[in-house]
């Protein structure tokens, strides 16, 4: 079967909307004019009010994009290459993006706000495994209570690109477009707008059977994700910078300390670094578990003196910053190793070295999601408009969660929000009994506090230093 390919369309004047098992084409332009927010709201309301039931096999059709790729390729070639199915599939694939109008409510609400954040992230990551179209560049998910989020396929762009889009969307919606007093979008409605077009399908029994198989595969993956999202509010980068330390180095060393406490060992650690200094640059790996970092963690855990721990920390932080600089400037090792691997396969050369080094598992996979558009709104005065950030999942990128790369590992995504908060997304797999996302989240919080304590000289130490100077 042929591999997946990226399809590029010059432009699109519509989006595809999924609601209660039905698919609709929603035009967002009329005669070259972009519809006003109020007109788009009016059109979406028409979809919400449409009482028609889904056709046979239609409601869970999206599961084909969530399961194994080879069966989807075969079904697509046989049943979606002509006729009504091809026309409807083309509508989805040529749409600017995919929209799911979800019947659930999500967000920080009720008596268990942190638990609801976990559910919010998992919902954005995979939903019901059939109500997202995972082949699309990105899907916007809008919940019944107005909360929303983004699920993006990862091959076309890295997280900062999606983050840039979503920050702009949130800020523009809240501070430029706005809403009327009764909660409607601002703007006028041209009542002659044609209604959204319902997509139709002819789904034979054979395709419905494959949909069920793909759904069971995807559901097993989704159920295995143990996801925990939490805001760390004790301090943020403001306090860290006062110690003249790189916030990212501080957070990464805290993760090393947390992992050592959780698993009683160290592991190969992946930290994503952008290589956007280069044309078409994507990412490079910072191997952030260093000898210097291990020495610092061991010193803290063995109860070494604070001055000795601080000295080791400075060495470890300096090492981390240097590794990050090397990765950003094209001097990392992992993309070069991958390139050697591709060339070896092309030449048919077996390399024991490449086989060994590329088979080592990344048991701690981490990434920072940058806040890029600080000029759009004041975070201090508008904290309710801050995004939770995001990270990578097993099959997609979600503005809300981060999946483990190794079956026995953790995925950790974090976003440094303003000066006083860090949002974390921790995940692992239920199927591995020795990992637990909530336990590791608690270890991260404890490690952050312990690092700050180690790096902040006590008053008695300061007074002793002053006495020595006076003597």
C-alpha cells in the first residue's frame, strides 16, 4: 500500500462540521466575502437545529482515521474512490479544517476542577475516537458549554505553529471581536445565506465492519492513556530568573529529580528543540539527562550540603543550556543519526551502531510550549484567557495533552505562563503498572519546590557570609 501523503490546497472557502453523527459543509465565504462571526453563529445554529438522523454507518465513520492505516487505505481505495462517497470525502479533505460540535461539557468546573482538566485533555486528544477526523491538519472542538480546543495532526507543523494560531484565535475572539450582552457574536446576518450542506454517504456492511474494527483499535489506545493536567502556582519563571537561572534548565533538572524519585533510576530523556534558524527546520533533540544533572540529583538525594548542591546545579544548568544551543544551531546528534539511518537503509548497509543507538527507549519525553504573542493581551489582568498549552499524543497533537513515547515511560509537556505559573501535562500508560501520571505530577511539584529551596540561600548562610566579610 502507498504511504500517507500531505495534500496541499491553495485555498478553501468552507469547513466541515461534525454534529451528532452527521457531516456538514459550512461555507464561510459568500461571493468572496468572509462571513461575519454572527453569520457563522447563525449557520452553526442551523446545524444544531437540524433533526435529521445520521445515515447507516455514518456516525462512526471517523474511526477509520483513528485505527490502523493499512485497512483505511484499502477501504478508501475500494469504497471512497468514486460516487457519493468520493464527493463527501473530498469535502472533508478540501475543507480549511474540521469542526466538531461536541455534546459534552468540559473545562475547569464543578467540585473537581483538576479532575475535569484531565478529562478535558483526554477529550481533546481522542474524543470518542470517531468524532474527530484525524487525517485533517487540525480539528477545532467546541463543547456544549462553549469551551473549546484544538487537535492537530503533527506531520505538517510543530507545536509553536499551532500555538501561534491558537493564541491569536483566543485573543482575537475575546478582545477584538467580542460578544453582545445577550451572548451572541457581534455583527449582522444576511438571512438569504444558503443552509449548510449535509454530506451523504453510501456505507456498505463491509465498510461498517472495518469501522468497528478500527474503532476498537483506537479505543484500546485511548483507554490506555493516563493523563494528568495541573497548574503549578507556587512560583514561575519570575522567581527562577531572580536566581539568574534559565527557567527551562530549572524545569528540566526538576524533571530529572522527579523521575529519579519516582523510578529510582535515570533514563534517556528527550526534550524537543526548535531548529527554525534553518529553512524548513523542524526539531532537534536535547538529551537533557546529562552526567552533570545526574551528579546534582544524587547530591540532593544523598543530603549533601547546600553549597555543594548549588555548585553542581550551576554546572548542570550550564551543560543543559549548552546542549540546547547546540541543538538549535544544527549541532545536535539525533537528526544526524536519523539521516545516517535513512542512508543506510537506502544503501542496504546494516549498522550495529545505528541499530543499537536508535533502539534505545525515550522513557522521559518532554517539550515546552512557548507563549509567543504576549502583546495580544495582558496575562496578569486577564488570567481567565490563558491557554492550558499542549503537547503530543500517541496519534496526534492536542492543545491539551502529551503522550508517552515508550510504553513504560512518561510524556511531559509544560507551558511557562507569565511570571508566576507553569502548566503541566503529564501522561503515561495504564497498561504499565509502575507508572502513574498523578504520582509523577506530585513528584514534579515537590521537585520544583525542593530545587527552589536548595538554590535560595537561607538567611543563616547569608548572615554567616556577612560575618566572614566583616572579619
